[in-house]
């Protein structure tokens, strides 16, 4: 009986935590929508090279087009997009620089100053899952990358496979991958242009990396 009561209490606690998180997510979501209402979305569309349909921005995320407006974020399937995708879109639109930066050098996520508290998250949600899924499967990785809109790059760098993606308009993502050998395990490196910090904060960029890994593995 005691064990049943403890199990019931834990279940109730989990449900309460989920309800509280949902409430926080909804409040955050609505706060972002209220900020979007005050923006001239057409000017941001012009600067970012994004198409519009009526009052909606048509934003491709790894080739899948989402519809974003002050009414919300709609997935390619016509449903409300997940919270992770929505946060990335909201930040991307809100942070859109008035003067677009020029070309810049490639940089790893950990090289960005404000990314330090999120390095564990980035490894856990981005690089580690890619390494686990594609160890010993270079052809599968290349195929999955192609399905996600990536282009294989041959630049004489010391990597087994390099694939360039367009994560969002103006935000390229470069995957470098070395497969395992007799001495070392597989290693994936994700690179962004150093100017990406003008388009996304580090939390949103970390989420973008996690979404990339999730979509890449889904195409394996």
C-alpha cells in the first residue's frame, strides 16, 4: 500500500510539473506573439530574403517551410509547430539586424562567448546523437544530409565527410564528420558563421543545433 501511495504521489507530481511547464511555455509563446505584433514583418522579410503570403512569413527550416505570423507558428503539416521550433523562429525574426553582416569565418559553438553555459546541452542534443547514429555509416550520413538539403563539400580538409546546409535564410550550418578508426571514436563538428550571433542568441542557436541533429537522424 505504501509503495502504491508513493507511486501515485510521484505520478501526481509529474503531472503537476508538466502542467506548470506547459503554462510557462504558453506564457512565453504569447509574449513572443505580442512582440511580433509590433513589428513590420515585411521589412524583415526583405532583409532576410524570406517570402511572404499575406501577413505570414514563409520560412524554410532545413527545407521544410513554416508559416510565421503574430497569430503563431504553423508547421508544414498545418499544425501548431513545436515550442523548440517556435522559439528559434521568434528569436530569428525579433533579432533580425537592420544592417546585415558581411561574410565571416566559420566558428564552433563553444567558441561563442555566451555559449559556455550551454556546451553540455549542445553536446548532449547535437553532436553526441549524430556520432552515435552515424558511426561506421558514412554513406548513410551523406544520404541523410542530401535529403535534408545538404551539399557535400570537398575542400581537402582532414575530415571523412563535410556537408554544408542552409539552416535558415542567412544562417548556414557546416557539418564536419570523422568516422571512428582504430584509435579514435567518431567525432562530429558543427560550424556556424561567427556573424550568426547577430541573428540568434546562444540558447536559440543551441536549439537550432538540436533540431538539426533530430532532423538529420530522422532522415537516416
